[in-house]
């Protein structure tokens, strides 16, 4: 059901959220993480860094509303300068993103998957495997795409909308589909 919120109340919510964001960033910095002062966070951006994990966010990074960054114990997340992460993205685990890379809305980049070999034990009790993800600089990842654990995407690559990246993509490749296949090259072959 649509609910009308008076504009003065909206302003209260917005300023409350920006205060909360400042508090979160302050806590991360005090814990030794590097969050550049110029980083901008949209509303409801969630940054969850577990003890023993490490996050670094470079100058000029923009993260739009409702995106989540999750860094578990022993994970290292490094988001390079001027990276743009649009709305509703999930970036989780040991993920490195090179400078100037663009990530469109609703993209999922998760460095883990479940182990499911045994049929006697529920999958949820079999643990999982984590493999770091490396995304180069000046990459564009289209909306709704999924980048799976262990993948490397080379510098300058383009990943089309709704693509599932299951294997490494070379630099400057244009890759689309599920699983991703190369359909061209930036700047020609
Ligand atoms: C990949 C993309 C950049 C186009 O690249 P391009 O080099 O111009 O590619 P083309 O349009 O010539 O398409 C090449 C082939 O790939 C196919 N293709 C293009 N995009 C595709 C996609 N996302 N998924 C599946 N196939 C795709 C085309 O149908 C074409 O196939 P065909 O030769 O069999 O007809 C674009 O299609 C795309 O997906 N952009 C992302 C848009 C987005 O996410 N915007 C969010 C805001 S940032």
C-alpha cells in the first residue's frame, strides 16, 4: 500500500541515515580500514565487515542505494579509485575491483559457493568453498549479471546485461550470456 510521507519527515529520515552512514564509516576507519573521505554512499548501503576481514575503498568511489558489501573473516576487499557500484548490488568476500570500473544495478559478485557432494547431509551443513574474484580496471558489468567465485575479469572487459560469468574473461573482451561467451573485443581484435 502506498503511504504518503510528509516532506519534513523525509528530511528527518535522510539526515538520520546520513548520520548513521558517517558513524559506520567512522567505526570502520577506527578499526583500521581504509575508506577514502571522498567515497559516497547512497541510502541503505550496508557494509558488513567481520572481525579479521579487511576492506579498502579508494578515492571517488560511489556506491548507490541498497547495495551490500560483505567482508567475512580473512576476506580482503579492495575497491579501486572511481569505481561506481549502482543500486541493489551485492559484493561479498575477497573481491578486488580495479579503478574506473562500472557495475550496473542488481549485480551479484560473491566469492563463495556451497559444497554439495554428499547426499546424506543437507547442503547447508556441508560447508563451502571460497575463491577470490578479481575484476580489472575500466571494466563495465551490465545489469543483473552474476560473477561466480574464482573468476578473473581482465582490464577493459565489457560484460553484457544478465550475464553469468563462470570462467575468466580476457582483457577487452565483450562477453554476454549464461554462461558468458565472447562476442567481440573493445577496440577491435
Ligand atoms: C553487451 C552490450 C554492451 C552490447 O555490446 P555490442 O558489442 O554492441 O554487442 P551487439 O549488440 O553487437 O551484440 C552482439 C551479439 O551479442 C548478443 N547480445 C548483446 N547483448 C547481450 C546480452 N546482454 N545478453 C545476451 N546476448 C547479448 C546480441 O544479440 C548479438 O548476438 P547475434 O550476433 O547473435 O545477434 C549490451 O548488449 C549490453 O548488454 N549492455 C549492458 C546494458 C546495461 O546493463 N545497462 C545498465 C546501465 S549501466
